[in-house]
């Protein structure tokens, strides 16, 4: 149907007015049972971090201004001061992600400097990025030791033996297996022994924890995940980890360790390219301060979800199942996001028994809000350990709407 010029102009004007209102971010209910879902933005921020980010975005703050002198000061230090308090490190630095943190740390060895890495730790850390590529991209020389499944302290000693002062390795890079596991005939060299050996030869030890943890995971019935403070105590000179995985805050790379080394990283021109903005810094600081205040388990969403009792989840599942004509079922939640691989957490969810699962899952994904679940044994499962209780009513409404849509689309 032909339309007049005035009609077309009216539509164009209406479109421009909608742009003035901003583009809304579609809301999603994560019912996958994956606590740190990379495709859904990983960790949900705590309320304190959201408030801090809004405040930082909405007005000026003392980002690089010393209020006492009125002169330019060090870049916003609240997050780094919190890291020092939490880990006992001499100094700390915040970058925009952990890959950046590792790259900057490895860059300390300089062009052609040798970096020793166990063959069992030459891993891919996600997105196709691999440890050997990070080392080479930094201009360093990769020195592989040990085997895929077993690396001993003697293997590191061999890397230093017979080398001249100019060719001797300048760093040992340790990479924690935060996104995969090895079982069976395996061995990992003790960090303290490796650190002693490296320091005897004037080399530094960089320990990449990947997902990181700032509280004892064993208190939640989970395997113990090494903490930065433990690694520093065992002799690591620098420890790097993520801010948006087990820490449960914004995406960031966190570096803690020796003050002289972090001072050198700050002077690296690439450090400026990898630094976060004021909003991220404020949100990271707010997240870390929840740990300092012993409120992480109740106020950081990922740990609040882990701490939720099974009976509470079962009760919610029974209520929702009644409302949507489903069945409450026991499930197993996982961490995802390259954290605690292979570890599951008992949970409860709702199995949707009506309609074709593929059509129903698609209708849920395209609804408002979008609901992302999983299909198991021919049924759509909505795992409640990853759904905040205040979204239960939204979930019920979305399921009812999706069931109608899926039935209509399939002729049901």
C-alpha cells in the first residue's frame, strides 16, 4: 500500500523520538542453573555496586584529584585499597579484565625475557585466548616444562640450570585450573617450592588464579578454591584474578602483590589502554567492601544463591509449579564462567510438562522478560537456584504467556 510523504515523515519522526528515550536493555531471568553464565553477562552485581556505579556515572568524583592538596593525585584508589586489606598484599591494581592483568604481569620480563610455564597449564582461558599466545604477544619467550599431566619442582629447576645470566628465565607463570579438571595420574608442583627456586635465580612468580575467591568456598560445602592471600603467603610475587566470577562483581582484572612490581606495571603504556573507567572502579570497590564488612554471603548475588537452602528452593518450586501446571523436581546447578569446574550444587526447579519442549523454550527466550532454561529428558527445566526470589511472579507470568504462544505456534 502506497503511503504519503507525510505518513513516512511521521513514522521517521516517531522513530527518532524513541531513540531519545534510549534503548532499553532487555531483562532476562536466568533459570539455567548456571550461576555465572558467560552468555548472560556472568555475575549479577550486588545492590551496593549498582548504587556506586550509578553515583559515579551521574556526577563528578575525585577520580584523580587529591582533595587535600587540590592537585592531581593517584587514580581512584578505593578498590585497590580494599584489595590490599583483603589479601595482605603490598599493593594492588585494577585492570579491565583478567586476561589484561596476566598480559601486563608477563610484560614485566621485557622483550625476549623467558617465562617458564608447565605444559599442564598452557590452557585456553576462554574466547579462543590461550596462555602461549598471551606470553608471545607480550614479547616474552615461552619455556615449557613438565608434561601435560605431571610437573614437578625439579622440572622448573631444569629450566634454570645451565642458563647464563642473560638467558636465564625471568619469571615463572603459574595458571590455576579454574576452568577444567585433571584426574588420575596427575601431579602439580608445590607453589612454595617453585617460588623458592625462582627467587634463588632472581626470577619472579606470577600466579594466575583465573576465577579467584575472596572467601572460603568450603564453608558452602564446596571444594576449597585457593585465595590470593594464600598464594602470596606461599611465595607468589603477583597474583591475578577476575572481578566478575567468584568475586561476584563487575568485569575486571585484579592484580595484587609486590609494590615494586605493580609500580612497574602502572608505568607500562599498555596499562593505560587496559584500565577501567570510573563506573567500574566504583562498583569494584563497593563489591570488595562487602567482603571487608563480612556481608558477601548475604549481599553478593552469586554467593547468596549458593547459600540458599534446599528446602527454600523446594518450597518456591512447588508454588511456581502449581501456578504454571508444572512439576517441582530436584536439579543440579553448576558454577559456569570458568569457575569450580565439575562442581555441582543441589537445587530445585520446575519441569514444564505441557507442549513441545523446543517450541516452549523458544517462546520463553523471546518473551518479555526473556526466560532462559534448559531441556532435560524431553522437558523444559527452570532451575530456581539462579532465579532471585523477587522474580518468581515474573517467571510464572512469562511461563504462562510462553505456553500460550508455543501452543499457538505449533497448532496446539
